C-alpha cells in the first residue's frame, strides 16, 4: 500500500484545518520511528490514520501498525523506551514431527536456518528431507512425514510445523483435528476426514505468524491451479494429479464476482494497482474457452459498481467496456469513513438471486460461481458477512451442509479470499472461503503491488494448460515497430511459443533453413520443399526453446504430402511446382509444454473451436468462413539472428485473387500463360501495396505459419511456400512488397485430409492426437 512518507523533520508543523474551520493538532510523530526500517501514514496525522511500518526482507515490524484514535492518541502508543523494531522473521517450530527427529534442535528457527530430517528405523520419509526458513515466515518444500506402512486406509497426514494434531487413526471416516500453538493462525483445514477414496478431505493446515505472507509465486501456483480447474474444459492427461476434473461442460455458464476493498486507499497508487491486477486477471481468464459473466464492485462503506452481472449476461455490456470501466474508475468522494464487508457479499447474493429469477431454477442449477474478494477483513459497519456467505452457499449447494461428506455440488461454488493489508483480521475471513480437496482458497498478501498483476499474469503460464493451443503472451506496442529489432526483449519468445527452426544439412555440408510450427507436442508442420534437394540429406535438426534454452530435438519421421512433386509440371514450362508443399516432422519425443513452447491451433479441430469460443458442434466449412475472409490481415514470422519478428500481409481472396496470382507468371523459371496452372486453388496470395504495403517473405521464412490472433490465441491458416521475388537481399528481413511482388502460402483448409490422417490418427497410441471436425 502506498502512503505518503512522513519524516521526523516535520515534527510540530503538521496541523490541519478541520471541517469546522478551526485548527487542531492531531496525533503527532513523536517516537514513531522504527529501528532498522521506516514508516508511512495513511491519512497523515488525522484521527483514523494508520502508521504502517516497513522493514527490509527477512524482518518484520513490531508492532506492525499504530492507529490514530479519536482521542488523538496512537494505539498502541509509542514510547521512547520501547520503540518499534524490525525483528528477524521466525518460522514455526518444526519439531512436531512424529517418528523422527529434526536436526538441529533449536528453540527458535530464524530466516535462512536450515533443518534436516531423520526418521526412526522402520519409517520412511515422505516430504522434504531438507527445509529452509524463508523470508516470508514459511518453511520451504513440503511437511516431512515419517511413515510406516500400517495398512491404514488413508496415509498418515503428518503434523505441520507449529501445529498439534489430535486423532491417530486413519481408517475410513476417521477424523483428525489441528490447532496451531502459541496463537499462530491456522490457514487450511482444522479438521480432515479420511474418505473412501483413500484421501483426506480439505487441505493440509499451515500455521502462520501475523508476519507470514504468501509469496506471489505461491499464489500463482496455488490460486492458478485452482482457478484453472474452473476454467479449463480439458482434462489434464497427467492423471497422477488426482482431483483434477472437467469442471465446466462446454456449454456451461460461469459467473465471476470480484470485490475489492478500497477503504484504506487514500493513495491512488493502491487503487491503480488493484485495477491493474483485476484487469490482468480478466485478461488471463479471457484466454480460456469459457466466457464468464462478471460482477465487479469496489467497496468501502458503500459499493462502487464497475460492472453488473445482469447487464453483462444479457449482453448489454461486453468485456472491452468492462476493461474501460475499470481503467476509468476513480473514487471521487473521499469515502473513508468505514468498511462494510458484509455489503459486498449481500450485493453478490442479491445479484445471484436476480440471475436465478431470470434464468429459472433449472438453468441456474448449471451455473457455476466464483467469488474473489480482496480485503483486510476489518469492518466497522454492517456486521459479519458470514450469514450472507451461508445464504450464498445454501443457494448454490442447494442446502447441502458441510458435514465432512463429499458435497456433490462443491464444484459449483468457489469463494477465494485474498487477505491483504499490514494488519489482517484473519478470524473474520477464514470461514468465508469454500473448501475443496487440495485446493487453497485463502491467501495472505502484505500489499497489493505491481507484483499482484505479475502474479495473475503467470497463472496460465504453467504446463498444466497443455490443452490450450495457440495461447501466447502479447507485448505491445514496441513489438509492432519494425524498424527496431522488436525482439531484443527475451520474453518476446512467448509471443510465438509455437515457432521452431528447422536446419537441413546435406552431404556436402551445406545447410538450408526453414521455419516450422509446433502443432502437437510431437509434430512440426512445415513446407515439403525444405527437404527437396538433389543431395542426400544427412541431418534434420529442429530447434526449440525449452526452459529458456535453445534445444535441438531429434526427428523420428518425415512425412511429405503424397501429392507434392516439384517436377510435376516441368513439361508445361513450370520449372518448380509447389502444390501440396506440406510436410510433417514427428519428433522422437514430445516436447515439454512451457510458457515459451506450445502448439499453435490448426483449422478444423475441436481445439480451435474452443479457442474461438464457438459453442456447439461446428464444421470445417464454418471454420473457413470465420478464419479466411478477403482482406483479412495475416501474420508470419522471420528469424534474424536468434530472434523472431512478426510480419503482416493482407490475403487476397474472391475478386481480388486473380489480380494477385497473375504476377506468378513473371516469376523466374515459369513460361506459361495460365496463372492457375502455377498457383492452384490450394494457395493463398499476399503481397503488393494495396490496400496496405504488405511485408514479403524471405527465403528462410519458408514453412513458417501464416496465422491470425484471436485475443490470446493464435490460429494457423496457411504456411509460407514460395514467392515471385527475393526482396530481402536488398531490403532486409522486414522488406515491404513492391507493386508486383507476391507470396503464395499453402492454405491449410485444402490439406486437412493429410493433416487429419496423421495428427488425428486415433488408431495408434504412440502420440497425442487432435480432434478433427467433420468437413
Ligand atoms: C502513493 O504512495 C507512493 C509510495 O508510497 C508514492 O510514491 C506516490 O506518490 C503516492 N501517490 C499519491 C497520489 O499520493
Ligand atoms: C523504507 O524501508 C524499505 C524497507 O527497508 C526500503 O526499501 C525503502 O527504501 C525505505 N524508504 C526510505 C524512503 O527510506
Ligand atoms: C539461525 O539463524 C540465526 C539468525 O540468523 C543465527 O544466529 C543462527 O546461527 C542460525 N542457526 C543455525 C544453526 O544456522
Ligand atoms: C433450502 O432451505 C431453505 C430454508 O430452509 C428453503 O427455503 C429452500 O427452499 C431450500 N432450498 C432447496 C433448494 O432445497
Ligand atoms: C516459352 O514458351 C514458348 C512456347 O512454348 C517458347 O517458344 C519460348 O521459347 C519459351 N521461352 C523460354 C524463355 O523458355
Ligand atoms: C495410423 O495408425 C495406425 C496404427 O499405428 C497405422 O497402422 C496407420 O498407418 C496410421 N495411419 C497413418 C495415416 O499413418
């Protein structure tokens, strides 16, 4: 939270006019300093203001804050003899381990202290053998457990650091309960029940000090994996990860309600960061195939509406206008008189009831709801939100009560709380979240900073979203500046995570370079002519970027389109004929999907229907109508040094096609009068200077994807095959077309049977396949 910084220098000078016109001196700055740190004030020295102390990493302030009370005194009051101090961060006592020892034994464990585990003989160690006390007051790794195969139905759930457990029987329906020692805060399940499936209900508890926070990375992992499972329509094929299910049927409705507490927010920076974090979250969610409805409210003692879910679901408001509303939101009145936490939940409950009335009970049953609230949990009006949360749960769960039994409707409601602030009222908040096996719904942050935006940016970048083809990051605006190398920035690789370089070496040692696109984790789509050479090919290398390193992948199989024959029309004075210039390379092993390596979407697949958010069964023809329209701008890539850059060109279809392709007759090696003989219906044509100056392809661009972006998804519609002129030699990699220069790209819609026979071959179980649509 940003507040204006105050210095001891101003002592005595800070008197403010109050509403009545008189002058008074409020709380003063005497003895407010903190040893080893500094402080900020939320409302200067007026009553209601808070001193927020800041310490370097690995330290926490004690006390955390002071409040200026109505009597103009600080609480707790500062004193010269015991000033605020930055104390070293401590981690909870790890000596809770049963059947083993933690080494070294200490009374207290401080940041950077390291422990190792020793299990008694006959017991095996699960969890982390070595742990470090981290600067956020948590132990690294996972809770160590010394286990013996006792034949119990559920495994020994262990005892986390700082906690005590009651319950030592682990059979079906047996219960264990936890408390945290020494007033630590228990985050997670206080009670866990052994279920028939051999798993414990809820999530492992953790004991937090008041100074313990979740790091952005933890939030990104834990919130990311929870929200993803609500968003992804595809089952992870990693079935060791239990509890991962299909949550949203393709036609399902998801409603997202976001509440942001701004009662502490005198400072614009705070509101700005909050807005940016929410915008980033929405932006990330838009990459998934579900299109949720949104209700967004900021709140203090009253509600500031950003978007109303009824307006959204009836189509009166769209996503771009939500983004605009968020961006333009300003708090005009200084409404800082109070916080009514229950108001925002009442609002959400009210909106849900309205939705239910609108769509009817039967349809409402199929609606899923995600509530996300950011607050410190403090309120001074409106009372506790708990009764309203119970009403919300009853409405969605249809009166199922939380009795440790599996709730058949638990996946219809998620309530996440981001507890944020220098002082968090955990007890007001922890019971408001929903509980789901192995999913964390309660997070503690010390502030809303730019890091939160980054955190939300990262949540879809993990490997779990393997099913999402074409997902990429967007970098604007410098990337559209062709004059500079747009890709000086390392992250820009994430804009085109599907591009690969192909290097073909022949006997003489000469190499030829092409581009290709990853279309499944094990297949590369490229041009067949990359492999036409009179010399014998000795090596084909595929270069990808995996885990920030360029890696060379081995090729298992090269599949050239059976109709490709460069010499087919020699007798007609067409020296080189590029029809069906398509090839697939099967890699020896599938690549690991990462943020910078992920397949592009190809037409006529269910995966692409999902990326386009098309509801219901679609056909290949419908995809073509959507994806290929005369005058559409298409993109393709070029590689200079180690960087990829984006080029663009306008596709000429329909009445514009003839004029476009006739320039092919001027290409070297061609001596015929019928352009259609050279450029068959299987090609798309780009180039020229109308209606814009198109970029023109260079030699090394061959085989690369010609694609379009739909929000955060890239869909390949063609691949670069050949052109009439090589302008790049003189004009460089980002050469613009002259009047007559043309490029011809293989239209993927014309080679679907070939792609389907390999990429959709579900009679084999060697590699992962795509689901092709009917023609
Ligand atoms: C908010 O606080 C930050 C840091 O505490 C400061 O840099 C910024 O100028 C403040 N903004 C306003 C509008 O007061
Ligand atoms: C206040 O303390 C924080 C943490 O120690 C430090 O990063 C920051 O630079 C300090 N600010 C000032 C103005 O001294
Ligand atoms: C634990 O950390 C404290 C504080 O840094 C340090 O004084 C102590 O030596 C550490 N203990 C061990 C065993 O490293
Ligand atoms: C849930 O309980 C409330 C109060 O007992 C009742 O009014 C409501 O009809 C019940 N809802 C369902 C779906 O059973
Ligand atoms: C082009 O074809 C015509 C007729 O087939 C022939 O007379 C002419 O010599 C050819 N020109 C070249 C340059 O091959
Ligand atoms: C599909 O897989 C089956 C089983 O491995 C194989 O026999 C068949 O040739 C494959 N089809 C193609 C087009 O590769």
